[in-house]
């Protein structure tokens, strides 16, 4: 019984996977399809160009280029700037592998003096995006100063993206004018006085100086005479304490 129940639980995921429809797409694929239908962005394109080396110094014996493990139709042409393949590809990550074989020019009078060959492998990884054309240059460069003869030819790749989607550069229309509400009776009121940015200080009237009392010479002389007479009277009249003493 336990063995039969364990087999049932193991078979449930398999049945569930088999019941799923084969034509269903992931949410990312559905979103990509919806955006493509609305925006109409063209699919990615690929152009493969072979460059070098100098055919007078190195003769091309054979060459092959594959995209994601599938060979691309050739043949590879010797020289610079030779268009090898172009066409649409799927969006996403891709890998280009290449292998070239060259024979050096004759270095002596004997027929077997030019049998020395060079095999140059190469690999390029890139990502294709919608609306872009990617130009991939498969270059074989010469390094005459290399100490090892196998290093005289080296592989190097260069990528050049180009936009193929048309950009709508039509200027945008001006924004609509704002709709104001109907005017009310408050609009006819008297305008409010504007307040200046820098307030003006009110002017204060100057303070009046108090005048000092003016004393005449005659009044000053009279008061001095009165004081002198009072002093003389006080000296001439003895006090009561002095009168009681013998």
C-alpha cells in the first residue's frame, strides 16, 4: 500500500506537466510580443565581415564560421572588409566561432619552403537586441615582432551596433491652454495694494531741543545782595547758647 501511494505522488507532477498546453508562452514572451505589436520594433540583424591578413604574405587555405553551432554559408574570401554573411537573427545571446588556416609566402627556392601554416581560431559572444543591426568584424592581425612563429597571426573581434528602427522626430504639439472657471463678482472688486519687496521705514520728526532758562544779570545781583545781608545778620546776632554763658 505504501509503495503504491509513493508511486501516485511521484506521478502527479508528470501528469500536471503533460496536461499543460504545448503552445503556452512565458510572461516575458507575452510581454515582448505585446510590445512588438504596439511599438513595431524591427527584429535584430547580424552582419559578419572578415578582415585580413595581407593576402600577398599569407595565403588563405581554408576558413569556416558558425553561429550557435550551425555553419554559416561561405566561402571566406581573403583580404580586408569582405562581407561574409548577413541576415536576421533571434533576440538574445549568441556565439560565433571561427577558424582560419593560412600558409606563409615562400621563403626559399624549394617547393616545400612554403608549407609552414598557421591555424587561427576565434570566438565571439554577443547579445542581439530588437531595433539594432550588429556588425561583427572577424579580424586576423599580424604580429611580426612575435618571438614564437605561432604568434605571428592573432584573432581579434570588433563589434559595431547600428540602429535600424526609425525614430519619430516629429515635434510634439503644444500643450492645451488651461480652461479658466467663469468670472464671479469678486473680480470687479478694488485691486489690492501691492506690498513692496523692501518695506519703507516711516520718517520720524526731529526732536525739539529744550531751551535753558535765561537769567538776567540784574536778577543775579539782587539774589546775591539778599544772601549777603542774611549772612551779616546771622553773624551780628548772638545765639541763645552764647547769651547764657558769662
